């Protein structure tokens, strides 16, 4: 199931008609897979937002310590810079970012952004995290992410996609809901 809320295209401003999509959600929701597939099918730029975390954040998460707002601030600034560069150049893109809180999304959403919120059950997310190999985020941090999550509200440009289905179905939902065109 997919839901669209207030995800219309930007009608004015210095940005491209096509937005930058921020694929958001808690760890294990499938952000990286969906974002990479979307970018490939749309012919848009892609960036894995986790790769923008400072080394200190990665070490903290790998040790099982949740990030706080102060830890996330420089990372969100870097993600925002990527979005701004693309929006100002008129280059659509797709980037992953957990964007768990409204105030985090507020840092990102000024620049023709549409959030793609991957929503999943606690059980599904836990199963996916437990089966991942080589990711710095341990499954022990899932509960802190679920507790931190503030789902997007009606005044934020976003679509909601239920995670845990075949990634191709999720991609189809996003493209259909946003009226995008495959490359």
C-alpha cells in the first residue's frame, strides 16, 4: 500500500521541475535499496546518505550508542549541501537519510525535496536488520530509532510507501504517486 500526502511538484523557484527525493525511515526499512533502484530507473543522481556521516558518528553507532541531535547536526548539514547543490543546478537526485524527526526534515526540505517515507512494522524491521551483514548500525539500535521517529505530517511534501514488499513494487509506487517518468 502507498499513500501520497502533499507531494505536488514545485511550481516556482530556482529549482528543477523534478525534485530531490529523500528516501527516509528507520534503519532496516530498505532506504538504500529503494533509493538506488529509483535513481537507476529515473536516470537521476544517487547518494548513500550514510556515507556522509562523520567517522565519530559511525563509531558511536557501531558501538551500539544512539546518536543524539548534536551528533546528527553536521551530518544533516552535509546531506542538505548535497540537496542544495543538486537543486540549484537543476539536477534531480535521490539520497538516503533517516530524517527521523520533523526538525531534521526541516533542515532538508527547503530545496524542492519530496520525502519518500518507508514505513515498516517493528518485527519486519528487526528481521531485516538481523539479516544484514557489514552495516555499521547494529540491530540493538532499532528501538531507539523507532522511538525517535516522527512520521511526516500533512504539511510536508511526502509519500508513504509500505516497506517489506518487493523493492520493484516500492519503486513502482513512488514513480506512480509522484508522476515521475522512467529514463
